[in-house]
C-alpha cells in the first residue's frame, strides 16, 4: 500500500489505515495504536510501555484523526 492510498483509505474511514498512520506518528514514543469500527464509531486503543498523560494522548490522537 502506498502513502497516498493509505491516506485516502484513512479519509474513507478504513480503521486499519487509520491505525497505520497513527502508529507512524506514535511508535517512536513507545505507543502502539489499534483501531476498529463498531456500530459506525471509530474505536482507537493505545498501548504503551510506560504511563502517559491520557489528556495529551487523546488530544494528539484527536488532532491526527481530524
């Protein structure tokens, strides 16, 4: 999958593409994202090796998705 295709898929709501793009931004911080669609809602789960601020993570993910 090429970068433009991933971005287009993410814009169309593809949960795997969204998770892939999020992971490119946050994996260097020891955080991994998984995303799924349930009942028309995007669910994003973050896993980290050490504790992070929930507000900072939620804000960063929200900006990335927007």
